[in-house]
C-alpha cells in the first residue's frame, strides 16, 4: 500500500535543557539509539538536535504506518532507528530562503535512516537547518516519486498553519483543482471533486514552519 | 485523589502547551490532546514529564502511549498514584 509520512520540528522552540535530561530523552530514544550519538560522524550535531532528529524520524514513520494500520499507537521507543547515515563533514546551516520543494532527495544533503517497527522496515530522509528538522518517510529506499516541501510562514497560529500547509501543497501540484480533506480516521487525503484519490499526503507544522510530502506510484 | 481532582490538576499541566484556552476550560475525559486541544505532538513528552513531576510518579513508555485523551491520562496517573501509596 502506498503511503507517506512527514514531520517538522522547529528548533527555535525546543527546550534544550530539558531535552538533555535522561528522563526526557529516554522516552524518545532507546539505549542503542542514544549510543549512536557517540559515533564520530555525529560530532557536528548537538545532542538536543540529535534527539529531535530521531523524534522527527519516528513521528514520520508513525504517520506512514497509521495510514496502513489505523490502530497503531505512537510510542517513540518502539520505532527503532537501526541505521543512520550522515554526509561526511555535514554542517548545520541557516535556512536563508522562504521555501524549499523537491522530488526525491538526490540533489540535497540529507541524513538517511532505516527504521524498524514490528515487521516493517521504513526509510527516511531528513533535512536539518539551524531553524528546523524536516523528515519524510517512505516504504522503500527509492524516493524518486516522493514530493516534498518546507516553508517558513508568518504566524504560528494553528488555524493559519493548517491553512498555509494545505495551500503550499496544492500550489505545488500541477493540477490545482485538488483539495485536501481528512478521512474518517483523521488522516489527510487528497480530493478532486470531493472524491478521495489514491495519492497519500502527509502534512506537518510546528511554530513558523510547515511541511508536506506526497507519494506517487513508482 | 478523585478523578475530578486529577482532571483539575491536569488542566494546569496541559495549559502551557495549548493555545485553545476555551477548549481547555471545557475539557472532559473524552477530550483528545492533539485533535481537540491542538497540542503539537512534540509537546506530548513535555506533558508526561510535567505530570511525573507534579504527582511524583514515573510513567514508562507503554503507559505513555495510552495518554492520548484526558480520560486515559487520568487512568494512568490514578493507577500510578495508587501504586505509590501501596
């Protein structure tokens, strides 16, 4: 079944002190994942950013699987990041533009991971900037039909975030006759003439940042 | 503590994480933290940590994943307070 899952975390709003406390991060990371941060490749990523990177990956994986199995409950430590690849000499830069969109992640530096949940193995690509972490999860390593976007907005009000992220996605579709609704399980769906299409979409927002992903068949 | 007393305290724990103060004032056991109170999922761990501190309890992973609505939060907190008193 085709699915997609994404998440965005605004790094300006995280509580750095709290994130570094074991009683906090141990609710998100397993001991094995916590140990991953000691690997030399992650020296350029502060621990609090590492914690929220894994949160973002796990939340995206949950959203991906929720479409397949609506009964799944989000327990971060049950989504295990088994592999994490960071580009050599990765450096966190400022997001000096208003928005970024793409198809696949072939031409952009991302952190890639494999996630295990029960019998599922999922794959992710995460962008990290000084301002946010944005992740997209797919069921295969091939992201060539994965469309995504990240944008800075001017208001952090939930109603504005929600409206803006829908408009951002619709404006990046070739046919803007689409609308976005939610199915009876509260999962976002793409509609045309009020009919649900089989294109999975995922939306996220946090403070002044919004993001989407959608997946077409390969 | 009665369920109503826990609910009243829980309102204070949740308050910093929701901008929907109108809904917060009217919360009941069916209120969903994410859908009704519009709490960002990134704040769920904060709520669990704050509840742990408030009631001097420890909520582990399997219990935390039940805390999606106010009633289930009260179930978990009430059970933990009960265990502490034994």
